[in-house]
């Protein structure tokens, strides 16, 4: 039997679940990106949100 692929989260880190409503056209864009990357859409969405949060944090730090 194959071992489960390890997840990308650090040990002990808790996760929060959010429901996100997207306009249908944007959802299709997300699905197209996910298909190109052979990654589930939820994974792509999570990465995009985290990247944006990191960007905002950097911008806030630079403006102080």
C-alpha cells in the first residue's frame, strides 16, 4: 500500500475553513489555472490568498 503524500503545513499548525463565493467567470478562471497546474482548485485558491496576505504584510512593513 502506498503511503499518503505529506501535507505542506507545518506540524501542529491548525487550519481554518472559509466558504468563498466567486462570480462564475472567476471560478472558471480558477479552474483553468488549477487544470494547467494539475492542482485542485482549493489548493490554488489557498495559495493565492496566502500570497496576497504575505504581500500586504510586506507592504505594511515597508510603509512604517
